[in-house]
C-alpha cells in the first residue's frame, strides 16, 4: 500500500458531522491515555482514569447524554452508585458487560498503575 493511499471507499462512509456540544457539571480535567465506554441502558458515557503527567488518575466521570451534564463518582459516593474504583491507571481498555437483565458492569483491562 502506498503512503496516503485510502483503504476505504468514500461511498461506504456515511456523512458524519462534528458538532460542539455544551455540557454542564463537574467536567473531567484534561488527561491523556484515558478510556471511555458508552452505557446505552443508562444513556451515559463513562470516562475513567488517564495520565496526569507523572501520575495516573482514578477519576470516574459520567456524562448523562439526555441532559448533557457531567458528574463525578468520588470516594464519598462510590457506594451510593454501586461502584468500586479499581485504582489509578492509564493506557487501559474498558468494555461493557451485561448479563441480559438490568445488571451492567464495566470491565477494565490492563494499563499502567503509576503514570
């Protein structure tokens, strides 16, 4: 394959348009190497962890896609949200797991624990 050669057919890609959306609430700080997953049953997008330079983050932020409001799960509200943080990490992956009922889990794989 030549440099710059396209590997897809333009006719196969639907029209996609980027749009800036304003969100309210406790927005996540700027990090790199974080992971995110869509949770359709809750109409939420979840962002976890990331790299803060020399440290890894353990922050969990939820974006409610209906209200476009951010919230953060912290130590004080982990039990209320039935959430246990796996600890600071970056360069990890996350997937959504469901048992077919209303139980949904987010599984975190790999990553670095110390930035």
